[in-house]
C-alpha cells in the first residue's frame, strides 16, 4: 500500500497508458480490419473479372448472348459443363471459389446460369447491373433475401457477388455485350482477410506491448526523481514556514516590547511626578511665615517630605539596579557581614514607616558570605511591598532563621493578599495585579522582578504564601556562603553571576 502511494505517479501512468494503448489498439484494429476487408473483396472482384475475361469470354459467342440459351439445348449443356469443370471445380481456386455463374442481359434476363432453373428468368434490373453495363466491375456481399438469389441460398452462409462487364470483341473496348455475375464463397475471402489481419494485429500488439514495457521503467525513474524533488521542496517549504513563524513571533515580541516600553515610560513618569509634586508642595508650604513657629506642622510636613523622598529614592534605585544588572555592570561582590545588622538597617532606613515593622530574629544568626547590597535590596523591596499593600496602621514582620548553611528570611504582611491565579505572574517585569489607571497603589511593577533576579544571583530561592484579604508571606532562602565563594572568609570577592545563575525560583499560593 505504501509502495503504491509512493509511486502513485507510476501507477497512474501505467493505468493511463494501458487504457490509451488499448484504445489505440482497438481503433487501429477496426481501421486495419476495414482495410483488409476492402482489400480481400477487391481481390475477389479482380478474380471474378479475371475468370470472366480470361477464361469464360473465349467460350462464348455472340449467339449465346442474343437470347437466353435454351435450357435443354446442347449449347446449354456444353456451357454448363465448361463452367463446372473450368470455373466452379477448377483445381487450385479454393481461396476465391466460384459457386455460381450467371450471364445477364441488359433488361434483367438471365441468359445463362450454371443452374438451369435460372436460365431464361427475368428479374428487375438492379443498380449493380446497370453500373456493370456502364462498364464498371461491381462487387458486394450478396443479399440472399432477394428473389433473384433464391437458388443461391443453399450455396453458403455468405456469398460475394461480382458483376463483370463482358465484351466479346478481342480489344475489350467496345460496348458491353452482357454482364457475367459470379458468386464466390465468402469463407475463402474471409480466411484471406483473417490471415492478413492476424499477422498485423499480432505485430501491432507486440509493438505496443514492447513500447509499454520500455516506457514503464522510464516513468518509474521520472516518478522517483519527481517525488525526490517534491520531498525536497516540501522540506524547504516546511523550513520556510518555520522561519516565517519565528519571524512572526519575533515581530510580535518586538511589538510587545515596544508596547511595554511606552507603558513603562508613562507609568514611570507618573510615579516620579507624584512624590515630586508632593515634596515641592510641602516645601513651599513650609516656607510660608505662618508655619515658621508651628513645630507640629513642620514635623508632619518634613516627615511627609521624607516619606515621598524615600519612595522616590526606592524607585530610582530599583531602576538603576535593574539597568546595571542588565548591562552586567553590577557584579556580585562577596564579603562577610551580619545578616541581622543588614535586616535591621533596612527596616530602620524606611523612615517613619519603620514604626510598623517588627524585626523577629529569635536566635543569633551566623555571618553571611555574600553580597550585602543584594540581600538588603531584596529585603527593602519585600518590606516596601508589605507596607504598601497593607493598611497604614497594620504591622509587618521581617524574620530570619539560619539552618544547614542557609538563611531563611521571611517578610509577612496582613494586607490585601494576592489572588491564586495571579501569583505565578507577580515576578514578571512590569506585572501588577491591578494595573488600572485608577489603582490604589503606586509602583511600576519592577520590584519583584528585581527581587527574583537578585535572589538568583545570590544562589537562593523565593516563594510566596498568600491569601486575598488575609495577607502574604514572601520567604527567601539564601546560602550563607555564596556558591561562588570557597567558603573561606575573605575580605571581598567580585563575581560575575550571570554564568552560574541557576534559577530555583518557585512560588506557591496558599488558599
Ligand atoms: P509594584 O511596583 O507594583 O509594587 P512589584 O514587582 O513589587 O511591583 O509587585 C508586583 C505586583 O505584585 C504588585 O503590583 C502587586 O499587585 C503584587 N504584590 C507584590 N507584593 C505584594 C504584597 N505584599 N501584597 C499584595 N500584593 C503584592
């Protein structure tokens, strides 16, 4: 079946050409059979003409043709004997064997016939007879149903009759004196036709079969070449399709990047402008003489300026670190430090919001050999989010424990939480659960992307447990000794981290 499919073209050609060859064979056979029949009948007529002009004519006299030869006369008997011995039973004439002979007068009277019952009878003069009297030899298959052929019916299944014009003058150019009609057995003629036709048909058949046999391997080879070419073309088309798909994906990616860039520019400008506007507003208010002696308001405004400044600083810091990380301009810088100091430093550095932060370090922590700036940046971002996405008076916790060479830092808030189906996306760059223009919380969606990158650079993992309206806990597990460091306490080592990044990042949503 597979072979048939592979060589469909050959099979089609084989069947198509077979049908064409059979059709050609049939048409040729019909045409050739027709030719042979014509030739056979022409030969029969020529034989009849020969018998008449070269054998029978010399036996006849003008007296025989004047009126019907009397049936019981000696002349009739003589002529009948001559016809029987020299024509009907002539040795060697089986092919165009003559079975009857009649002599016709112009008016349709049989002047003589080898069957005496016919001599003297008169029949309506037919077209054939008239043409023969006009000088033409006319032949055709005998219609045995005609009255003039009543006595010929017993002579054979099929007869061929030839009307031969008879001229008694020796030059053979004078008027036609009578017409001799000879009936020949068609069996002999048919045999002649058949033998010629058989020879030609066999030759034709063998020729066509040989041509067919020669053409088939050619078609087979051509089909193989074509199917190979087809396969190559299909392969090329497939490759082009793949390339096109890749190209389209790249274009879509570029479009998306372009869109993100525009979104980012809009959001970042807005996020920069909001704290700046507030800072400028508070500063102008403070300059007014009315507030010169108002200690309480001054303190409140200055705190607000500090809060907005911190927000600005955090934003610009995130942008800078992200950009430098991408450029590879911020390698991991390993040095020993106290993780507790780092955590407390970040918590205290959050200004007035520090009041809401509870640092939980139950047992003293060992020293860490890693990048302090990276660790602080991770904690700062997680704490900033915890404070941002919870009520202004609710408490947030940052805790740390150490076990089996790892430091586990967790940041917990009791805020809005994250819907389960969003959790997997919050670490994507610029992704925000609520990114509408009317959103409650500021930000540009860069913090967790940066946290993810930094945790990876530190060789750690991060996961989140969260429940909408109940709050979230982000847990970061970091190796106490950075994987690139030998473990020996050293002053400082710089490592380009991009080479050994192994993302073990995971996220989990608690329900
Ligand atoms: P953003 O600048 O918006 O804070 P982040 O990358 O830090 O960007 O956070 C991405 C999104 O994840 C936030 O917009 C917020 O929807 C969600 N998210 C992060 N931290 C918290 C949290 N502690 N509680 C609730 N949602 C959070």
